C-alpha cells in the first residue's frame, strides 16, 4: 500500500494517468492537499486499487474514464494508519463538497465506492466482481467483507446528505446509502438503472438506505440476481419511501436459467416489522404503475416481497412473485401499515403447476365493504378487490399488529366475495370479527338449503367454488393474542353465509371477561360445505364458548350443512353469570347429506348458576343426517350441579347408516345426559351409543336398526337395570324409550368392571349385559326377558367374575339363544350360580361357560 500527497489532482480530456502496481490487491491512496477540486475528463487507469481523497470535491466528467482494479473517491478523509493496516476503513470529515460521476467508472476486480456529503451518479459504474456504492454522509464505514459493506454512520443535522443514482450501475452487489438528518428531506433519489447480478454465489444484493431519517424516492430500475440463476435481494430503508409510477424493482430468477427461485424485496421493513436487519419506515408509498417482480424461472418458487411501515402504507402498484411455469409454488407478499393501509394494487402470487402464494395485509382496524375492484381509503377493502386478489393468491387481512385502535375487522352486510381458486381468505383480528346484518320481513322466505321462516335476515356472503384437492378456504382468527381484549365477542356471524366445496372453513374466536362468547352464529347465518370441505369451529368464551341462536324473534335458524366433509365444534365456557355452557345451541340446525361427520365438544364454565356450567346446552335444535355420516356430541360440566349434555325440545334424525354417539359428564347431582327429544328414527340403520353415569330421558324415543350401546362413562361404576340401587340407574321409564328394531342392545362398557343388578324387564331386541373385566358380577333379581314375534331376541350375559341368579329371578326368551358367560377375562375364576332361578329359551340354545369362548367350557 502506498500514500501519495498531491497539491492538485485532475486529468484533462485526452490525457491518461496510469498507476502500475504490484498486483490487483495493491492500493494507492492519493490525497489532495491543495484547494482545487479534482476533475477527471481524461483516463485514469490502474491494475490495482486507487483511492482518491479530495475535500474540495471530485468530478468524473462526461468524457472521463476510470478503469482500475478498484476505485474509491471521497471528500471525507481516512487516517494513514487505518489505510495502511487494511481491513475495515473509516472515512469522516466536514466537507460539504460532492462527488459526481458523469462519465464511466469500472473496477475489474474489486469495488467502486463514491463517498461525500452529496454523491451523484449520472454516468456508468461497473464492478462485476465487487460492490458499487454511493455513500452520502459525514462518517462512513467501509467493511472489508460481508453481505453489507457500506455503513453511513453520521450525516448533517440539516439533512443535506444526499445520494442520487440517475445513471447505470452494474455490479455484483450495490449499495446506495445516505444519512438523512431530516425525515422529509430527500436523502436518496433513484431514477437510473441499478443491476446487481452476483458472482461465484456472492452478491446479487442491492441496498438503498437513508438510515432512520430521510426519504428515498425510487423512479428508476433496480435488478438483483444471483450468479446461480436465483433472484437476488433488494433492501430499501428510510423514514419515508416513495416508489414512483415508473419505478421497477426486479429480483426475479434468471429467465435464461431453467431452474431458479424468485428473490427477496424488503421495503421499509421485514416480516411484520420484526426484522432486525432492516430499519422500519414511518411511511411507504408505491404509486400506481410501480412494479416489483420476484418471479421464478420455469422451475422454481416465487420470491418474497414485503412493504412495511410503522405508520402509513399506500400501495397502488403491482407485485408479481409467480411460481414457475413448469413447477413451483407462488411466493409471499406482505403489504402492511402498522396503523393504516391504503391498498389498491394487486399481488400476483399464482402458480401454473403448484400451490398459489400468500398475501398478508396487516393494518389497524379494518372494514370490508361492497365495492368495485379498486379500494379507496385507509383500512377499507372492497369485496370485488378481495375476490380478484384471491384469484391471484391467498389473502390474510390481519389487525393483530397495530399499536393503537380496536383492531376490529367489520364485514358489512352487503358484502359478496366469491372466487374459484384453491386459495385461502384469512381474517385475523387482534380484537374481534363482526359481520353486520340487515333485517327485514318476507313471506315464506327460503334461502338455499334453509328452513322456511316468516322473517329473514341478510348478511355477507363468502363463497369458494373450487372443486379438487382439499384446502383451507375460509379462515378466521379473533382475539387470539396473549392478552385478549375484554368485553367483545370473538367472532360474530350475523346473517352471514360461508360456503365452500372442497375448501375448509376454520373459525377460532376468543372472548375475555364474563359477558361475551368466543363465537356467535345468529340471524340465520349459514355455513355449508357442499363437497368434501371440512368446517371447524373453536370458541373460547368469557361466557359460552360457542353460541348459535335465532337473533330475531321468528327469524330463520342458524344452520350448518356438510356433505362429505366433517363438521367439528369445540366450545369452552368462561366464568360469566348467564348462558355459560361450553356449547349453547338455541334454535340451530345441522345437516349432513353425505359421508360428513358432525362432532361437537363442549366444556362448561364456572359461572354462578349451575346451568351455566353445562358442557353443552342444546335447545330447540335439529340434527339431520342422511347417509353414512356420523354424529358425536360430548359435554363436560365444570362444577356444581350441572349437566354434561342437556337436550331440550329438539331432535336427532338419521336416515342413513352413520352412527350417533352422545356422551356426557355431569357434575354434582345433575345427570350426565338429560334429554326430552327423540334420537335416530325409523330410517336409521347406524349404531347409537349413549355414554353416561347418569341418564335422564323424559320424552322422545331412541330408534335404529343398528346396535344400541348404553355404557357408563366410568367403567368401574355399577349398573342397575329396571331396579336395584346402583351407581348407574337405567329404570323402566328410560328403557321404554328404546324402540323395537335394534339389531342388539348392549348395556355396559367393553372394559366395565362394576356389578350389574337386573330387575324385571322385557327387552324388544337382542340384549347383551356386560361387565367383562375384573370383579364384575351380574346379579339377577327379577324377570329378564325378550319379547315374542318381532320383539323376540337373544340374551347374553358377560361377567368378569360371576353370574348370580337369586330366588324368583328368571331369564326367558321366545326361541332366542341364552348365553351365560362368566370369568370373561379369565382372571378371577368366577362361576355361575343360579339359586331358584328359571332359565327358559323355548327352543333356543342355552350356553353356560367361562372364558373368552363360553362354548369351550360349557
């Protein structure tokens, strides 16, 4: 390394100054001590690196040519010691003079770096194997290596530091940085063309930075691409960033390469403003006509584009991060203003032969309204715009990142969103999601698939019509943060219609405090999956976890339909005062027309009244299943005297082969399952299972041609059938609810170990009484029988230990077999003792034995 001092350093037109150095890594520092600026109108060449320091200013004129191994021009000085030692270099000074290039500067093996309070490039800069940099400030650090090389650490308080790129830059990497002292002052103006194409898997990155203050305005072309064919990276950071109509940022894969992924563009911040590698902007604007490209090659995934500001973002441009034409998925884009977002542009995240990508919009409070395909205003999204954007990629509208405001998403009643791509609409509210409703009256109103009513409600309609592979179509998340907002319903669907074919509907809502529900579905809201799409509802309530009700007197029922997809509902109640069952259904309707299963799980709360602790409170609600779909409803009470499942004034009908399972766990003195409704029906052919330690069935019937299972929830509980004092009481009033036609009736659990006491009762179908584990005994105290004719059946007794018949007891069939099976699990050496007990089959077989197969020990 050498240091040379000059009184004056300029090169006139037609003149050539050449520095011959030992190698390409050699460096010569030329420091001007006189009072004149350096003007290069001729040619400066060297096989090594040239440093030119002149506090009076440096100009490369229109005819000027700099052709060196590396070139650094600066009005800021560097200490001799720093220069001679190599490594990271620090430049600083008070000069207000500028460095301007109007000619051509090229570095064959290293970097081109221009440093001054004001730096301008109107010519050409080429550094195919290094970094091309414009650095505007009063103190600049140049690092010897790393992905990011230039750091402007100080500027003027007046905000006069400015970098202008109006020419052409071609380099392996490019950095344009300025220290803006005033956020409204233009610190970086980019109107030219900057290309970073990378070399030997390095580079392909462009940085525009005005630091924590200042403004970047880009109206030119920026292209970043890696040497391996993948797209490069562009970062733009400043307090205020403006992308002009004619601006273009391109980090697409090399179109010549058959394989390559799109690159990354970060403007104003990283994902959700949480990327420590880039400062967050205060405001970002992308005007109509601005273009950001991160497309893949023929094979590859689309890239990643993020525009972020801590305050306000306006986006009217176009983003394209498409997957490859032959294979690959669409990319990811985020356009967010932490407080406010005006979004009227589009992001094409499609993929011809892969999964579509995802667009995240993350403003403050949001309103979705009916309107054309161009949004207007802050935090307002038109339904037509959303539908069009869903044709280009999945969309998430989130309000969970705002620092002020109520973070609510409101969907107006006249909204109608319909799309046909396998993409997802996600509403993610930091607070709550509210669907508004219009209310009126009409005679005989019948919406699609609904039950007629004298009143109607109208609300928003969201429909996905794609048919194909299963995917998430409609997703809603409300109040899911670590500190939920108190006093709001998580998700409130009023008069809304959510409809899909192959797409899933997934809603999760949380309410905090004792007065609201996690999810409310009312005013005739209608959720349906007409294909194999699933519906999942998960409510965490301050009051009920999930509530479905009429909403208006005489109005249509809230209704959920599935075909071949499944419906799953989870509801967990809180600590409120009223209506705090885990699931509270009032006048709802559920339909399954195909193979779709319906599963409902309710966990009661801890409210003051016992009724509020029920697992599931189901009032005036109809369940209708028509094919192979099954129904499973389970309720867990919390405490006090509360029911696990409480059915009132409704019904469950099944006209197909699917099963029905009702399971409850009550608390205190109340039943696990209370019901006054009918279950099954004349056309039902599937199994029915009732799981409870205590059953109260005051009205209605239980009917099917499948098998009936009545099992205690606790396997060790004892069972009393038609008499006897036992833990689980099945009295004659309950047994009379069971209608003739079952293939078999089984009482007891397959892992039961509690004793079974049998009084006098005549069953209408085949009956199995079982307690097959451990010390389970069956004690006969009365006349156990099956009927005659169509009500004839077999009787099977399975005991883990012994079968005991007391005097006066009897077991009678009218031609059906009778099986006494003691010591069922072959563990206790039980026996069969019939003392004064009559056993008569009237033509059927009578088998008495032990073990797994009583015939072998008969």
